[in-house]
C-alpha cells in the first residue's frame, strides 16, 4: 500500500440511510443533503433506488441536474425494468454510475430469489452487461456476500467483472462478520479473482453487532479502495458504517492505515447536524466525532489534564471536525482547577480563600443543577446564590376539545404569584405559551425530547429542550414523575437563565 492510497467515499445516506425507519426525505430535502455531501468532498453519492418510488426518481433526477462534479449513483435490482429506470434518471448526470445488486448467500438464494447457483451467475452477467450498455461506470454488489460460500462468491465476482463491472462491492448486509474475517476475505478475493486488478473493491458494512466501522477499516487493510457509508451511521436496522468515524480513523491513524480520503473533515459536524435536522433524528450525545459530548470534559482529573496539555485527553482537535472548540463542562465532577480557569477567563483571577468560597458555592449549586454556566458563575461571584427566578407552583393541562389548554401558577423572583393560561396545538404547546406569557420570555424551540430515567417506581421523565433566544442558544433540563411537568421545569430552567443574562445588560444600560 503506498502512502498516498486514496479511499473513495461512497455515501449512501440518501439510499441505504433513507431506508432506516423514520428517516425518509423529500426530493427537495435530498437535494439539500446532496449539496452538503458534495461540499464535504465525498467521491460518490448514491441518490436513491429509482424503481422503488416516484419520489426516489424525482430526487435522483433533481440531483443529477444540479451536481456536476461528483459521481452520482443509483441502485437497481438485477431486473431490466430497474436498470432502465435507473438509466433514465442518470441521463442528466455528468458522472453517472449504475449500481446493480443480487443476493449470493445460500439463505437468500433459496428463500428470497429461489435461484440455483448457475442462475445467480447467469443473472449477474446478463444484468451487469445490460447496465454497461447504458453507462461505463457500473458497480455490482453481492448482497449478503459475507455469508456466501467463498468459492461461489469469487465466481460471481469474476462473472460480474467479465461482464463489465468496474467496481465490485461485497456487503456485510447483516453486520455479521468480524474484522479479521473481513480483512482475510478481501485479501483472498483480490488475490484470486480473475480481473480483480482492474476494478475497485468496495466494502458495505452494516452495524448489527456494532462492528461496521471496524469491518470497513479491516476491508481497507485487505485491499478495498472504496467504502460505503452514511452520515451519522444511519441505515437499515442498526445502520451502516458511520462516515465521520471511518474518515477520522483514517486521518488520525494515517500512519497505521497508510490511506486517506478527500473529505474536508471540518465539514463533518455541520453535515451531521444538517442531516439530523432534515430527518428529525437527534445525534446521540456520546456519538464519536459528531456527538455533543465528543469533545466535552467534565471530570476534575480530565479537566486538569486538559488545562495542562490538550493531548492528555484528546486525540484530535475539535476544530478539525467542525466543532468550535473543546468544552469544559462545569458540573458535579469538576474540580477547583477548572472552576478557577473559567473564572479567570471571565475576568476573576481568584486564589486561596476567595476561590475556596466560590468553589464551595459552586459545589452546592451542582447539587441542584447539572451544568453550571458562565452566567451562574458570575452570580456566584456577586455572592448571590443561584436558584431564584420563576418557580412553578402548580399547573393544569387539558387536551379535550379542538385545542389544548394550560393554566399555570408561578412565583416570580420577588415571590409574587402569577397565574396565566393559554391555548395551543397540543398540551406542551399550550403549556409553553402560558409560560411565555407569564415570564415575558420568548423561546424559539429547536428541539424537544423526553425520555425516562431510572427504573420501576423510581422512574422519572426527563425533558430536554434546546432553544434560541436573544440570538443565543440554550439547553435546559427538567425532571419529574410527570413528563408535562418535566417539560415546564426545563422551560423555566432556560427562562431563568435568559433573565439572568439580561439583568447585567439592563443594569449597564441604566448606568
Ligand atoms: O446491505 C446491502 O447488501 C445493500 C446492497 C443493496 C448494496 O445495501
Ligand atoms: Zn446496505
């Protein structure tokens, strides 16, 4: 392998990714995503499966008219009608690729295709040749390839190459293989199949056992020069190989793999966030590279190490993947060094007893609040205990009739009672409208998630909100036995922060 080996990134977010439950996209959404993928620098975009739906045909044709620099690929079964539908949408493409697939494993041959080995061989050759009559760039995939008898798999691949396939993809369709098996399989196929030296071998790994990225990297070690992957690892069942993880593994461990991609890695986080917004699927916080916690440090020992040298607890720079910086999250596990560092950055270089006093207040605040932000620290500096602000006294929410209604009672920062009510498109909408009217704070909701924490009788609902307000982003959390009440607490958590942020501004405006 030479030091400059280029691994082609074949993105299938818009085809295999879109097949994951709840991730379907309109043609317009796919076009937005395709533009982002082209900017990211992927080599090939699989835009859809034209024979499967009108929406897939529209999306593929729309993208083909627009993107001229990236190879655009569409999927077909080994059926003349599928190949013709694919060829039609590719007519507008500047760099078209036709992707044909057929199952090869014994289970699929017997139960899905009802074909003998000879029939699989003949069907492969006939359809690859037919695809080649439309375009020069034809990829052939052996579906369930890794559960196929190896000698038969080699025969099918040989037949596809002889019929004109230019890329041969061996999918681990069920996410069943291990890295060592994958590496060996690619090594033997590339060494043994006639004509292998003239084509690109590709891996397409699913994540059923959480090994999709490891298996794709192993395929590269075995000689694959194309990897099929998706943004955020979305895809059928447990998903596909996550592009951001594969790309960064190759970059960070470049000396080990001696191979790299042409991805502009600084666009990985923005592209991940765009997909998450388009399909409405949040990225798990601890997801490698693109999860919100991927570069966040809370424990005192780690923060101390990071303040001395970031290499102690980071193997890559957050800026290199598109995050603005590492994050020192101040919370229950943080130590004096990190609190002192943050206070210094805020203009309060405290030491000795002064630092002890603020640190003690910080620790007691952490008993009631998960994350302590800059506004909280400023308040601690002023000697104020954070915790005042609007408090929920009671609430009634009803979802009968045409519109939901909510009535709330709050105590304001001076302890006075406020009662408000509002209507909304659902109980939570009505609740948030009543809270906005009572506090005079207008929060633009960006995401709202509820989930259960704890087990059995101790289980509670936790609501997490992300909002925009006064041109800043805020996150808030509320926990309660009742998820509607948890939502109100999360909303008030943010509103109180917004009001604390506004307070110094008001004071300086008056001065
Ligand atoms: O997982 C798979 O086998 C596929 C093929 C159609 C390439 O997605
Ligand atoms: Zn797949």
